[in-house]
C-alpha cells in the first residue's frame, strides 16, 4: 500500500483524524476540489479583486481557455510587492494560493495557478 508507513514493528496508516488530532486542525467545512472550474473573464476579475486586492486596471497575465489561471511568476511578483508594502493579509492569501497549486495540487507545468482555488470560503 502506498499510503502507509512500513515500520519494523508493523504497518501504520495516517488518517485524516490522526492529522486533525496531531496538528489540532479542525477538519470540517467544504473540501478544496482540485478540478479546475471554468470562469469567464468577469468572474475571474471579481475573484482577483475580492481575494487578492487586485484593481481592474492591473494588468494580469491570465489564461481562460483551460480554466481560469494566472501566471505563477505574476503571482510571485505580487507576493513580493505585498511583502514590501506591508500588506500582510494579501501576502498570506497570495502565498497560500501559490502553495495550493504548486505543492498540494501540483501538476507538471508549474507555470500557472487556478483562480478557482480562491473560491474556497474560510470557516467561521
């Protein structure tokens, strides 16, 4: 089995409940789906404005033919601008978007990030 650890004593599988207990994470709410959603350009602009603080005038390198995506290099530049400006809420959101697409739901291209991951609402 690929999801288990082979120890000298026996095999052990880490479950979501184990992760929740060990890291004190709340495991409730809607999961993040790795299937990209298709957005039109207007919906993508609204997501970027709402969750990343981008104005309509900002030039964004986007791709909409295979799902709404932004260039990873653009996202990294945005991250560095937010760090320098001291806008830490936008910095964290930008970093987490980068983390979700490049580490958690990584694909082989590593050139674009799906804007759909911004649709996930935080738990209250």
